[in-house]
C-alpha cells in the first residue's frame, strides 16, 4: 500500500502542477450560469439549478457579455417575463468570479434599486456558492458589504440609481449593467443625460469595458433602448418552419386566431404553412440570432425578441396573448402596455403617425412669412421665454378655427435686459397685410412666464404695450381647459392680493396639443382646398421637427418630448392657441354670423378713397394700439362682451 501511495502522490502532484501552469480554459457566461447559478424561490418561478437550455434565445446574449467575445456594448429590447434580467444577473455573477474588476449596476430609481437588491442580488449571493465565496464579507455590519456596495476579490460592486446626477459622476467602472433604461428620466435636474453620464463611467477601460443595457421599450422617439437597438447590429431570433424549414423571425402580424378565440396558429411567411404552438419548443431549440444591420460598428450587439417566443410554462400561450390583444382594443392605455410589455415595441399613438414632420412639410403652401392669406381674420401670438432668447409664433385664424402659421421668430438676448422685450414689442406692433390688401394686427399675445424670467414677463405684461398681453404658464392637471380662469398672484406691501396686479392664465397643454394633433391628423388625407391647417413654404425644416417634437403617452395622459428634439415651435403654437381663447376674443366660440361680421369689418378698409383709388387704412376697425393697451391694463381691464366688440 505504501508503494502505491508513493507512486500515486507524485502523479497527483504532477497533475496539480499541470493544471496550475496550463492555459485557463475559456468560459462563457452561459457555461458559468449552468455550473454555478442556483435560482431562488424569492425571485424565480422555477427554483433550482439554472439551465440555459430552458430558454435557448438567452444563450447568445449572455455569451456576448463574456470577456473574450470582443463585444463592448450589448442591448436587449425584450418583453417582460422573458428572462432579460436573468441575463444581467448571470453576467454579474460571471464578472465577479471570472473577470473581476469595478462593476456598476444602475436602476431607474431608489425603489426599483431596492427591489432589485432583494429579488435578484441577495438570492444570487445566498444560493450561488461561487459568488458568495468571492465576497470578502457577508456580514451586513461590515462596511465592505452594504446594500449598495460589495467588496469582492479583485473588484468592487456599486449599486446606483439614476435619480441623482451625484450618484453617477464619481465612480469609474469596467463593467456597466443598466436595467430598465427606458424608465430613466429624460434629463436630470442639472440638464445632464443620465445614460451619457453612465457611458462616461467606463472611459478609463477603452479595451476591456463591457456595457449592458436591458429594458422593455416605452414611447417611440423617447425610447433609449430602441435607440441603442438601432445603433447595434439589430439581431432577431429566426426559427425554422416545422413544415417547410423556412427560417424566419416570428412577428405578431403572423398570428391568426378564430373569431371565437378558441384556436390560434402562426402563418409561415414563405409558404403560408399553418404552425400550431406545440411545435414552438423544437422551433426555438433550432433557432439562431440573425443580424439585420451587419454594417453596425464592431462590438456593438443589439437583440430584440417578442412574446411569441415564450417557452411553455415561462409565459402566456399564443391563445392567452390573442385574448389579451382583443381585450385591449379600444383602450389606448391597454394597447400601449401590450405593445411595450409583450411585443417589446415602442408605442406611438395612432393620431401621431399621421403628423410626422416630413409629411407636414410636404403640405406647405406658397405664401410668404408675415403675409396673411385671404382666409385669415384674426392673428394671435404665442411667446416662449428662455434664458438667452424669446421665441414667438404668429398664427392667423379663420372660419371654424382654421389656422395659418404666419411666422416663427427668434429674438436673441436675455429677457432680463429691457432691450429684448422692447424688440418683442416692436415685432408684435408691426401690422401684417393680407393678400387682398387688408391690414391685420396681432389681437392677443400669450407670453410664457415659467422659468428664470418670471418677473420680467410680468413687468412686460403690466406695461400693456401690445394688444391683450397675457402672462401664462402650464396648468398642472392634465384635464385642464386650453385656457383657464386668470388668477391674481401679485401682492401689496401689506401682503394681501393686489387686485390691480397682473393676472396669470393657466394653459391646459394636453388639451391644446390634442386639438392641434387631431387637426393635423385629419388634414393628412384632405385635399388642398379642404384643409384647416396651413403652413408657409418659407418655414425652416427645423420648425416642423419642433412642432412634432412630442408624443402622447396614454398611460400618463400627457405629452412627452422626444429625445434630442427642440419643442419651442410646439409650445409657442400652443400659447398662440391659448391667446385665441382670450376672454375678449373667444375665437373658438364664434358662430358663422360672427365670422361674417368680422369679414365685413375688414373689407371696409378697402373702401375707395376720394380720388377713386383703393387705399387700405393704416388701422383696422379695432382700437388703436395705445388705446387697446390702456383698456387692457390690469387696473382698468374689464370683460368685453361680443356686442362691445362689434360682432
């Protein structure tokens, strides 16, 4: 026995030495997960050893996170309950044990971060021995093991949320894992973009960094995960038809069901074969990811998949999904949820699809800026106040609230400087001639007072240098009317409300934008002579982009700005619409006879002069500017009835 031990011991020693000096075998994230990951009942519907074979589409996205993959950016645009967060957790465990270094996991907010720690991170540590052994301490009282910081062999783990810029600025990391990126705020308080700030955290590791972005998409034009997907190689999971073998990625449009919702089948794109759902397991097992944009930058991978790939027992069946879809019809909020959560596609309101900026620009008409077509009977202005400029839009109004955009003008300069508002006053006082010779003036102006120049706007309105000046700001309730009742905000030196102070009007921006986009959508299919929305061919292309810079979110019942868009053209149009609702105008309440009377007043300007030549008067029948300013001053303002206006 001793001889056997003597011979065996050197053999064992040599094998140990050979393993020590041998090149380390390359390990992928999926291999690590199959070997080390144990699912807990705290965060998974199926507890026990992780098996990638249960959900084959997850294998390649996980392996793309491996250190030797050559991939630097991975984006997953996945539906809910598909395992997208499991990809992130498996990658995290792999990084901590196989490729240690500084790691950051970022969630949208503090609440979501706490949930992620309790449901994902803590079970990973508790159930997976390899991760637990990598930690320097599992004692909750140890400073190296807190809720938002973990110290492990060869690296550190930081858990942050995107609610504060200070949490995203100071940490340098090699591996970045970002969960539910579409839930991030569009901009932080200081104006910073949280995703751009996160991207900068890995700049110290240009050759070895890995960034993983995971989310279900939200609003089209605002979705960060869709933006990441489009910049990547746009991989979709192709599966073979069980009847003809054609490789295709499953699309919602290919799913067909009976009227009684008792049977559902998928239609093959190639030969129209009827595919029943029981083939799905074998189809997915034989599937592969195919890049739709092979010309993307090297090392930038992006993946998209939808609810039709749910494995049995891991999500709703095709029949369940068809019933969900039918139940959501007629309810925009439910349709949005289904589109985002199940189809993993961005949501775009149906009325917004018809108002794309290029489609509106193509409908531009041949009239010059600051020249009113014959149909214009009133003109109002809407002004937006920025720290370094004023922007104003002039809108002409005609019968039935048909409108013509007459100009969009930018006045550079700090509004705190008197010269800036003096330039605005001069601009608004200039008359505008109609194509038939009638002279029109701006009848009301709504000037935004939100921001850093509130007192300057109020001072300008208080002076009453233009007709019917209004200080406005957006109303908080989403169901507010286009123009609400004015409120007195100024106070006297005694601290009581100043009845002679500036009245502030609140604008229902949701109602105003609904009105605008509804008109634009209806006009999309109308002939030229039937349109109620008109734009000058001299407007800049950027104007149309700004006019359509927001999209409706039915889940929140509000409009949200698209990423990278400037929305001043939209805001100033909304304010001009609010000015048309001024209590002394109320253009939206005018009847046919009121429009007729206004037309007669304007045409009276064209009466022949004494020498028999037609000569337009310098003033409209409305009051001169100085008199109008006097009557609309806060101290003497009174509600004017239609009879007093000569309607």
